[in-house]
C-alpha cells in the first residue's frame, strides 16, 4: 500500500512502517496550528507586586504572539508557571507565560 520501512526502527531491529505522505503530516499540522508567544522572566517582588509581575508577563507573551502573526482578537493565555527563586535576593520569582491565537488573516 505504498508503505515504506522506518530506517530508525530498522536500526534497532524493529519492524515498522510509516503511511504514505507521513513526512508531510507534521508540516500540515504546523501550518494549521495556533501562533504563540512566550516569556520567561525573573521578577523582583521587592520592587513590584506579584500581580504586577504576572500582568507584565502576560502582556509580553500576548505581544510576542501578535508579533509572530497571531490575530490579537483570538490570543489567549495558555499556560502560567511561577517558580520562587530562594537563592536570589529581592524575593525573586521566575514567571513563564505562553499565549497563543489563530493566525492573522
């Protein structure tokens, strides 16, 4: 049916077949996926509140997604992570935010 052996699996002695055009499937998925932007920044909470730091990180991630080509009306915050950094002065915390939206038409 047009299947081709998977060379990586064959190297391990495993029989495997990939469907026809499987190499194109990833490109199609990437082309149809959302456009994203993210930020990973250390904030000193002795200089600003946690809410101010989080708002800044969210706005930066949204701005990055729009700059990458996302429609501003569809961008949403996808993930938020924060990690207190006890080994740094100034009550520091690392905030990571990812935002994504549909491609701007």
